[in-house]
């Protein structure tokens, strides 16, 4: 059974109905496939899921910047301290967007959408958690 890699209609509807002007941070939890698998049947050429996701990431990073966003932090997972096998993500990425509107505009742009097959080919599962941008936390 394949995991859901896109928002449900209800999730997307809630995002679209929320305040579109508030800055947000998206927490991306990523679990990569061992080998990339393209839904359209194209040959993945033996690349790993992480490599396929990297092809998507090259486009996504440019698009994030073009809408005024930025990657705040990213890291491969080092150790699962609390949780179950389902929580054993491969990487975590925090992305700040100036608004929900900017995020939604980015995801609707043609070149971003053209990169999505690489994302899907690379991911076994994912979670995208929208948080408020409360600003940097002091030390």
C-alpha cells in the first residue's frame, strides 16, 4: 500500500481558508525509497529515492526563494530517541514562507509541478506540518 504523498481535499481546503498573509514554517519529514520508482513508468536508471528527491529539491529550492521563502534548517536523521518505526524519518527540513499565499502560489507554478514526479519517485512517505512562524528563539 502506497502512502499518501499529497494533501487531502480537506487539508488543502483548510490551508486555503486560513489567513493567507501570516508567515508560516513548514516542517517536512521525509522517508526515502531505497530505489526511485516513477509512477509514469519511466526508467529511474537505478537511482535511489534520495537522489530522485534531490532532483525535485533543486527546483523546489529555487521556487522557495522566488516566493520569498527560505530553508531555515535541514538535516539527515541521526537517531530516533522516542517513537516507533513509523517515526523513523530519513531527513527533516524546515522551510519558512512569507505567507500561506506564497506557499500555495509556489505549488501551483508549472516548473514546480513538473518536478513533482521526482518527489513522488523518491518518497516512501512524508509528513508536511504547517506551523506558525513565531520568529527565532533566543538562546
